[in-house]
C-alpha cells in the first residue's frame, strides 16, 4: 500500500514538473513572437517627407486652386510597397483645401480631404490667360493625367483651345465628337485649369537629364536647392542633381535637315528633322525610317 502511494506521488510530481516546463516554453515562445513583431514594424515618414532623397519644402498656392498630385490611394499604396521609389505615379487634378508649412490638405474626388507633402503638389494658379502658340500645363480634361498643351485658339484667353502635347500625335484612339485621333483633336480648357510655362525650371516643364549612360526626358515636379524631383518614363519618380539637368527651349527653333536630340522611349538620341509644324507644337523627325512627331519640349539642337 505504501509503495502504491509513493508511486502515485512520484507520478503527480512528474506531471507538475512537466507543466512548469510547458509554461516556461510558452513564455519563451511569446517573447520570441513579440520580438519578431517589433522587428517587422516599419518606420513612418516624418511630416512633409517623401521616400526620395529630397528636402521637405513649402509651397505657394491659394485655397480653391486646382493642383496636380498623385491620388491619395495611389500615394498610400505606393508607400506601403517594399520600394516606393520604384512604383508608378500619375498626377491628377484635385482642389486645394488648406495650405500648410510642409504638407497641405487636398480635396480628393473619392477620399475626401487628405494631407499630402508639399513637395509633390503642383499648383495651378487661378485667373490665368494664354495666347496662341503658348505652351501651358494642365490635365487631360476629357481623360485624366497631367498634360502639357499648346494653344491653337485664343479667342477666349481664359478658356483657350489646345492640342495636348503629351498625347502621341498619331494616337489611334479617336475622340468621340471630332472623330479625329485624340492627339490631333482641339479641346477647350476650363477657366482656372492651366498655367503658362515660361521658366525652364518651372514645375511641369520637361528637361533632359544625364542618367548613367543615357540622356533621358523627364518632367519637373519640384526644384529645391541643388535637387530636382521628377516624373519620367512609365510614371517613375526620381531625384537628380540639378547639375545633371538641362532645360529645353519651349520653341526649339529647328528646321528640316537639322540633326537634333529627340526623344524615343524616354531617352534622347540623334535624329534628322523632316519638317516642323509650330501650329501643332511638333517637330517631325526620321526615327528608324519612320517620320515621328516629337512635341515641343522634347527636342533640341
């Protein structure tokens, strides 16, 4: 009988010790899980910063101005990717609600009022006018996305009629009203929806940039000191040293027979001019045996 009691106590003690070991293992497991969670936590950007090597900036605009900026959903989604600098960015038109020192509030179509860094906002000042031949920054008002355009009719300077320059001149898509290709269709701009491009370093202007072994075409988002934030081929944003950038004349002043630098698939190369049509803002060049229309701002001697 005594032996049976001792055996029972021994077994009970064994179960108790096993429980202690088990509890200890659970505690270690929980601590390991907590450590893993802490390791995977990502560091958020400070107010007004962007995931590029570019300074935090201010901005000049007025409440009610149209602005060009990536959609809030696109911006938020890209920031959540492993490499936000390798994502596609498209600039759309929205309305300025409140202006801050380093970031401002934008009224988005679907997301309501959200704050965005000043460095990626391109303001469109109100009460602008334009004359025939002027190149303006706007957006594709029957489609979407930031566009440069050339004024072809200034009978109403506050609502000029334009050809969009950043749509291929021979784009096969047809305008539903004119029946012409969208690159050759004249569109009337809304009042307060454009700004004339003058300064070579102005937001929205195209520039040539030395990028490794290539000379690439890209569009200015913001200039700050010796840094230039740009958006280029396939909607990629990138920062360049200003010293590696070259402004391009809005009117290239070239003629048939000239050898020029012109854009093909986002990069500049040497081609021969076949003709120039300033009325539509295009220089036609021979690219690999095909006559191609290059928009003003993407060709120079």
